[in-house]
């Protein structure tokens, strides 16, 4: 079976056509999940006329042993947000010192990732914004779900998940986490994200930096820091589409 997309750029162009109801809105910002989501999101941001940035999720880990194993205590995000698992922390009876050390390590690791992927620019603020979260595909929905929780804590008013290809399992997991889900291709059976592309090479840190820099130059500015944005009730939509047919549900 032929792959629905030749490459990530074509996937982004196709995805953008399903998001045209968001074009030209000042409250919209596009965030990409690195690394593969960045070239897809570049095309989405370009067509929508929206600023582009990345969304990062960093686990807060605590090493236990023997045998040595790492337990996830929560997550830190970029743009800045945090979500800790209180039940896990309490069950482990961690001291304030151990918890503080785990959070500090995660913050250092997150800062390193931000420096590796982002050209220097002001941090994008999400307060009151509609955030379009883009990846090149979703096999299980876990990465997008984690990002959603952190982005809401960072102030996003409404979240839109946008992926060129996804499994039915992923879409079920994400339903309810986002105000809107947009997916171009839902193969049955689902094999992998890469199977949706004729060409699906790895995307490097350097390529992510270059793509973000290209987006910011074309906008003649880094992602803006919004103020005074109006808010309205978000309409929940679940949208799946292929080139030939689609399905739409509103509760």
C-alpha cells in the first residue's frame, strides 16, 4: 500500500488545509513536538499565519534500588509548566531534599534541550491562546496527552491536536484532552507513524533550529507575547479526514 504522504512537508500542507478555520486569528499559536513534528508544524504555521515554537516535556525521575530503576515523579514542560504525581511522591515517602534534587535535575535537562533546539528568542506565552499542537503522527497518543496537561497549566485557553497520521487507539486516548482533534489519515491496521510516509528520516537538533529560525525570519519576529486576549467558550470537535471522506462528531 502506498504511503499517504511523500514527506513531512506535504503532510503539513495537507494538515493545514483542515485547520483553515483557525487562519488569521491573533490568538492562535502553533507548537511542534520535536523532532519530527517541527517540519510538519512549519507548514501549518505558514498557512495559518501563526507563530511557531516547540513544546517540550521532560520527566522528573527518581532513581531507586537495588535493583536500580527510575520512577517518574511528574513532568516539566516548555513553555514553563509542571505537573507532579503527588500519590507517587507520597507513596515513596520522599524527603524534600530528594524531591528537590529530582526537580533540579529535570530542570537542567530541560534547559539543555531548549538551548539545543531553539534559537535565542523570548519565550512564547500561552495565556489565553488557542494552541495547535502538531506532531508528525501518533501511535499511542501518550506524548500529545502529556503535552496537553502541561500546556493547560501554562495557560492555554483551548488546545487543538493536529497530526497527519494516527491510530484509532491514539485518537480515543486524546478525545477529551483537546477541544479539537484533526487527523488526515487513520490507517487500519495501524503499523507505525513512519509507514505513513514514503520518506521519514530522523530530524536532527540542527534541523529543528534551522526550521524555527526560518519561521521566525518569515514572520519578521520571534513568537509574540500576547496581552489582553479575549476568551470565549471553546467548541469541542472530533474530526478525522482523508482525501476522500471524513467523519465529524460534536457532543
